[in-house]
C-alpha cells in the first residue's frame, strides 16, 4: 500500500469512532447548558457575554460558544452542537500525527493518531458538546510547537503563545499553569536545552495576551465585577481549591482516592493502549542525561512523559475531580506508545491492524451506548415534547424541574432530576423557571407547562380554576417509553 493510501486509511478509521454523533440529542446537564447558551447567544446576536435563560452565565470561557454558534445556526440542534468537539478532536489527531512522523517516523505518526482516536475517553468526550476537546487541541499544539522551538527554530514559540491563548479561551488559565510547570521541569532536568529557552519570550507573551484579551477585555468591560466574581474567582480559583463541592474529594483521603480514581480512568480511558504505558515510559540513567541530538530521541521521550505526568499529578492534587480532566495527557501518551511500537524489532503491522480494529470497536460501542442512554435516560422524550411545543408555538414554563428528594436523579437510567437545560436549546426560547404554580397562573396568555410526574397535584387544578385559569394535560406524539414528564396547557378559563 502506498504511503498516500495508508494515510487515507488512517484518517477514515480515525474519524470512524466519532461518526453518528448526530443520531441523538444533547444530554443534561453540562451539554444542555452549553447548547442552551449557544442558542441564546445566536438569538441575541451576542458574541461576548454568554447568556442562559435571560441572564449572564460565566461557567466557561468563550471558545466553545464561538465554535458552536455557526455550527448550530447552519446545521441545527442535532448535527451542529457537537461538531466543534469532532473537529477539534480530529485536529488533535492531526497534530500528533504530524509531530510523531516528524520526530520518529511515518508509522509512528499513523499509529499515534489511531491510538488516540480509539481511546474510550477521547471518543466519549469527542461525541459530546464539551469544552475539553477544544482545550486538548490547543494545549497539544502548544506543547508540540514549544518542543520545536527548543530543538528547531525559536520562532515556533510565537505559535506556542497563540495556542496557549486559545487554550485559555477554551477552559481558562489551567492551560498556562500546566505549561509553566512542564516548561519549568524541562528547563531544570534538560540542561542542554537551556540556551534555547532564552529567546522570543516577550514576543510570545505579547501574542498570548492579545489572543486572551480578544474576549477577556470586552467581557470585563461589558460585565465588570460580575465577570470577575463569577468567572475569574468562582469558576477558576474556586474549582481548583475545591469550590465545586459536587466534584470534590477533600483532604489526604481525597488525594489518595483521586489518584486511584485517575489510575482507573487512565487504564479504561486508553484501553488497550494503556497496557503499554509502562513499557513505553522512558528510563533515565542515573549518571547521564541524553542530549536531544538528531540521532537520539530520549530527551523528547522524557518531555512527553513529563507532559503526561504533570497533567496527572496536577488534577490529582486539584480539589475538583472529573474523569475528562485527564484528556490533555493522552496525546503525549499516544505518541510515546506509538514510538515504542515502531521501535520494536517485530513489524508494527500487527499494531496497525489492532489500532484499526479498536477504531471499529469504538464505533460500534459508542453508537450503541449513546443511543441507548439517550432513550433510557428520558432525554429523547424531553426533546420530543420540546419539538412539539416549539411547533405549536407559545410561552413556556418549567415547573419544579429540580429534584424534590435527595434519592432522585443520579446514577439511574432515568430522566435526571435537574432543570434539564437542553430544553431551552431545543425550544430555542427563554422560559419561566419556577417552583411556584402561582407565578405561572398569573400569566395573561396561554402557556405551556413542562413539569415532572406528580408535581402538579389534583388540588392545583382546583386552585387554577379559582384563579380563572384552566389546566389541561396534553399528550404529544412521544417515543414508546413511559411518561417521565408531563406537558400541561394553562389558559384562561372559558366563561
């Protein structure tokens, strides 16, 4: 097979695990928020301040919304919202393929792309509307161009700065913190590279500040102290120090549990390639440090290992812990494992075959699981109700959508007991979100009420009549699964 045809095969199978992302709608909660914010920004013609249901919403920086706005507008709410994750995932594959080919060999580049593309955690996140794949693409490009600036041309550092700036726009300052630790450790442990560290820092810092300032400055000017408190302090400093109580494991026991959790996440998230991390991990002799000469790639292997290890340790120490936080360490591991595979005496053909087979398995597994969960969790019913309401037209109220009891909503294949923010993206409008039926009954015009089972009681129908309103249950065409939500029409009573 020619080199060109082989690369074609690589990209077809690298894309394969992501195909089918449009066959099911967004899940709640995180995807639903991002989708609803993007839809509202489109309605407002807004490019600076994210809005959720009529109010500024500074959960995440702007890059995902900038990428998703045209996708949602052009391709609709099934195909469009997740397209940025797919495209930035492919960008990450392309960057590491180019780098591994450049620094090791062509086969290493092909294997690195396929190994990353068939990793469970990458596939799962790449099929969701999340901020993580844009971050991974930007951070991977930054780390690779930084290495090129150390061993090739220092001007590569300008690109590093630009990609770091985009990383900040993707998910906040974490990209800068990780880069600083990795660069500092490399400077200390690789003395042969120290002279190359001294160039283009002022230029790079200027470029990075310009990129970051493209959003941070106008966002501050528009929102002032709200932007500082909600985004800079609460969402960045607060999350790292444990402010996100729902995803925090406190104390020493939290560190131990977090490390154990992340070891399991890494093992499953990169399986079967995680079986080879230890073998591919570089070993440093106690008495010598190998210089990064053209015939010796050991310094590069150490750099990749440092990159992966810093990400793992950083998020183990961090207060908030989520499985997808480990994603930035997977590109360097894919390169390391691919370089190890091509360095074996045996032909890497069997590795290539195994990588393609893994992509096929991931395609079937991801489509099967995601489609099953979309129906079993009740999301398909939620979106069917919303499409019916959107077609009929009219104002909407979300009534008592949050959980009433602590034992509801989490860890079960049922509709999650949350505000279901994806509703607002599918409805493509704001809605009254309230726990008070009186607020809804005061509406002068007919209004759709989307609520949960048993939240509207028989006494509420009587109270509505006394208020001059008429409540009537509506049963729109829905999937075959049983009702988990109710759709009620509130209108002035017929006299």
